C-alpha cells in the first residue's frame, strides 16, 4: 500500500537567499514522505524550480512594507489556498511572509513552522525599528514552532523577541557540497594581473553597500590593479541613488562594476571569478552566498554580525571586521599574501563541508516537520 505523503505549504515574500533555502529543501527532501507546495511572489527562477520539480506553485502578491489593506487581502488569499490544499503543515519564511503566514495558519487551524532568515526590525532605526519589533512581538501569539537558521538568530528570537526556548529549533543553513573542490588559485600570476573583489548583495540597508564602496575607495588607493563587483542590483534597490552618488563622489566609476541580479545559476560563476569575497552586511540570518564562496575555497572577509559570526572564525577560516579600515587591511593582506589566502580558503572549504552539508541538514528539517505533524495529529 502506497504511503500517503504529508503535504507542506511554503509561503515566502522574499526571494534571494530565502529562495536558495527553499531550493535546497525542494531538491533534497524525501519526496516519498513529503509533498511540497510553494506560495510566493512571481519570480522566474522559482517558477522554473517548481516546473522542473513538478511542484505546485501559487503566485501571491505581497507588500514589502506595512500595508494593512494589502496585508489583510494577502491573509485572506493565503487562507483560500490553505482551505483548497488542506496541508498538514505550513512552513512560512521571512519576516513578512512569516507574519502573515502565522496569522493565516492560526485562522485556518493549521500548525506552522516559522523561519525568519534575519529579523526585519534590524533593518531599521528609530521609530520604524520599534514598530517592526512590536509587530514581531505581537506575532508570538500565533507562533507554533520556529526553525532558526543560525544560533545568533535563535538567541535574538529568545532574548529580544521573547519566544520560549522550547519552541525554537536550530538547523544551520546548508548547501550541496558534493563535487565541490577548493579552487583558490588566482593570486599567483604576478603583480600586473587585475584582481577582483566582490560581494553578492542587494542595494539595501541590510547589505550595507555604502560600506563596500568606502572599503573599495581605501583599497583602490593602495592596489591600483583592482576591480570591485556587486552582484545583486535590480532587486529592491533602495540605496541605488546613494551608491551611485558615493561612487561619483570618489571618482571610481571605472573600478566598480554593479551587476543586475539574474538567474540563480549565475552566482557560482561570479564567485569563481573573485580573488576575495566580501560581505558588509548589518545583519544576516546565515548567508548562503558566504557558504557558497567558502565551499569553493574563496577567502572571505565579512562583518561581525548575526549570521556571519556563526560561520567565520576570525583569522582561521576568514576575517570578521567592524570598520572600513579593518575590511581594507584584511582584504589587502589576502591579496598580497597568497599562502595566507590559500590557507584561509582551505579552512573555509573544510568548515562548510563539515558543518553546512544539506545532505545531513535535511534529516534535521524533516524530523522537525514530522514532530510538528505528530503534535497536530496527537
């Protein structure tokens, strides 16, 4: 007799890193046990994923900011999907999708697992930060289970937002590392070769692209044969005018290459072209771009922030920095010391293979799903 699969509906308002997370689950989950359905805004790559994997996909428009009328409409529409599909469990992603999805789940009496991928109130300051923080606190009453992607995220959920420790599980973000090999071999062609430093980041407050430009300015003054690249423009470019203005101010237009975000498959090629990978984020859940860079042995320089702190051991498998001077000095050291860069890259490669392997992490995620199904059925 064929075993009935457990139907799980995913809801997300964000793409980018959240899409990567969903992709890894879709490609690795035991499909004899679980049937997945995805609800998200329109996105070409997630549409392709669902089509290729024969997964039902509902397109649902959601407002990024606080929009009560559209938010109520979204909850109602998601409730209609829940009633139609009758899932055993919801897995709701990102702050907005997680907020609306938890409310819809409670209204429809379906348990939900919430994964924040970085808490949205950290993207704001002053009054706006307080508003979004209070919304997250309000959503506690609708929360059944939390699946955090890093220990730093779990700590904020417990000690800042006030969730009880017993409702929080942690499964670190993970990627497919099969077939990955360290390929750090760029800085060996002599001082005349153009060297490349890059980041994968939207032009938003969270990703802090202005700090990346400041770091670039410091390094260009020290290393003339250097190019900087930002992959991620064209997706919520809130700081695009400020980024362009700062580049113009420093007169480094010919040294900064800003690339529109295209298909997901382009990120691997981009990372392979770099000598050093950089993240200047204010906060993260646990960045997939960092894991992907480490998985091919690229030396990485990152912010000392949530998410990155869970991965980078300063001076061992990368560098963690606070100021533009620290970023500049760390990148300069890697660009001018090939042995150090190679050792850092190899440590990063080994760390990701050991701690962030999706083939291992998927078992933890499946067990969390099953334990919540048992609670519902029990």
